[in-house]
C-alpha cells in the first residue's frame, strides 16, 4: 500500500507528439502561488509609485527652493512656539492656553511676507474687537439677571454673526478683511457661549489674546528676517516676465504665419513661445490681484518704498491681457485652414513682420524700463516707429482689392471661371486681412501699455536716464533679449 502511494506521488502526465516523441505536462500553479504573484506585483507597483512621488518632490524642491525654505520656516516657528507648552513656567504664565499660540502659527503662517502680515493683523484685530464686545455683552447680561442671560447671548450672537457674515460679501471687505471677519465670528461666538458657564471670563479672554499675540509676532519676525519672500517682489517679477513673453509670442505668431526664419528658427520654437507667452498672461489675473493685495500690507523693502503704487501694476497687467487677447485671435489666423495666395502673402509679409518687430521692441523696452526702474528715453521714438509701420500696413491693405479683383497675377490658383476667381481669392485672403487688422489693433493696445508704464514711472519715482546716443541704438539687443527669455523660461 505504501509502495502504491509512493508511485502515485511521482506520477506525471505525458502527451504523445506527432513525431512519436512524448512531452511532460507541467502542473498548473496553485492558488497560493497565484496569490503570492499578485501580492508581489502589488507591492512592486506601490514601491514604484512612492519612488516616483519622491522623485517629483525632489525635482520640485530643486526647481523652486523658496517652497523648501517656507516649509523650514513653518517648522521653525512651530518648534519655537511649542516651548511655551513644554516649559512649566511659560505654560503657567499663559494660563494653560499655550495651544492657541500653536494654532495661530498653523493658520497664519503664509508663503509671502504680505500674506502673513495680513492674516496676523486680521486675526489680532478680529480677536480684540470680538473679545471686547463679548465681554461688554457679558457685563450687560450680569447686570440684567441670570434668567435673561441665554436670551441676550443668543440674540447678540444672531445679530452680530449675521451682520459680519453679510459684510464678507462686500468686495472691498472680502478682498482685505475676509479672514478678520471670520475670526471675529469665531471669537465672539466662543467667548459669548463659554461665558455662560465660565466664571473668570476676562482672565480666559486675556490669556488667549496674549497667546495669539505671541504666535502672530513670532510668525511676522520669522517670515521677515529669515529669507523673506516679498509679495511685491513676486508681483514685480511676474509682470516683467509676462512682458517679455508677450513680445516673444507676438514675434513667434507672425513669424510662423509668414514662415520667417529670422523671427523663429522652426515651428516648434514658435509654438513654445506662443504657449509660454500670451497664455501665461491670460491666466495671471487672479495671481496678480492676490499679490497686489498682499503687497500693500508689506513694509518698505528693497527698491520699493512704503507707499509704492502696487495698484498700477494691475492696470499694466490689464493692458497686457488686452494685447494677449488679440494675440490669441492672431494665433487662430495662423492655424487657419485657409491659405492666402503666395503673391499676396509675399506682398504683405515684409510690412507685417516689420509691424510685429516694432511692436515687440516697444514691449521689450517697457519690460527693460520696469526691470531697471529707470525712465526710458527711447520709448517715444520706438512708438513713433511702430506707428509709421502701422501706416505702411494700412496703405498696403488699401492696395489689396486690385490684387484679388484682377486675378491674373495670382500664382498657384486655378482660375477656370473669371467670375468666381475674385470670390475664391477673397475667401482665401480673409485670414491675412484679419491678421493685418489684429496687428493694427495690437499696436493701439500697446500704446495703452506705454501709458500705464509711464504712469507707474511717475508714481514710483523712477530715475531718469539721459543718454543722447540711445535713440540711435537698439534699446535691447537680440542676444541679450534671447538670454533673458531663456532665463525666464
């Protein structure tokens, strides 16, 4: 019996092949083996995802070191403020409310100095006003009698919470004091409701207010002393970079349409300039408004005085977006399926490229003016050159009807019927006419940018630079502009 079991344990199945040979059949893997393989695949997938996450985090830290510095500053602030909780003398001195300082650091510490100062002052003012009102109402309640206390507290919470919540819908309040209004509602409700059961309400309110002062002061000192990130500086950098990108996108679109090798080396580079240019300008409105709001809370720093005209940067950004919308429509003409006849395209290419070149030179000069914070002595000259080029473009547009009404000079078009040739040429020429009219409109909107930058130069007290030879020179050489564009990208 034992011998039969031994024989059956080593029995294997074999299959007979066509050539007379036999081949052993391997047994299928069992459930445990399949489960182990599935678990192994799952673990390897999780490990790969974790490795990819850390690789992306490392790349982001290398590309944007300011974010790493901000994280370290938050950790430093929390470590310092936690000392009030760990050390017995400090803990007893704050009345056991040291945790409010830790919470203040968590909710107040922001990436830029302006945002941190804004939230800190909003929290202090909201806490102080709400606490004072709550204590005053508590005193009125104590004089009125214990039986009226719940009703007076409930009515006061309802009225003040409703009124302050409504104020948060007012645009001017929401833009600058929304966080303070929210803190007012929170503090007033907590103090008023807790005052019904707490006897020493004034002492509790004072201890919490002091811990909030400690947390906000610590946040302001750390964010201003250790590698400060100024919202005004970020706004200034964003506007100047967007100007350069706008100029390059204008050159890239027109150069791509006319296949101009001087404006863009290939189609891929032109597409990249378009994508990184006007699209960045179109999507930067919310960022500009937030930075301008935070910059008004910051003290004087660097080249920016205490009352630097940050609102003027928003006007410059709006004028840049007006140009960017035209460039967006210009890009639609470039990607249009209708192709203008080569003769007319060649007829319009030189002057169109000249208009785009002169317009981009004006934008680059405005960017240089803002970067150096010095008034330009050549911007009027460049605007005049741009307007002269626009007049030439308008004159060339007036000569277009003679080209497509008399179709015999057109090359590359079949003209089986003389009556239909003019109509076909008119449909084909529409994108080219639209492109020319957009260039004219862009030049008009660039003059609005010039006026906005000149107003900033007056309000910001930019320095004047007198250079007699500057009018005869290109204000920004192509090599220098290209280098600056590479740095921005």
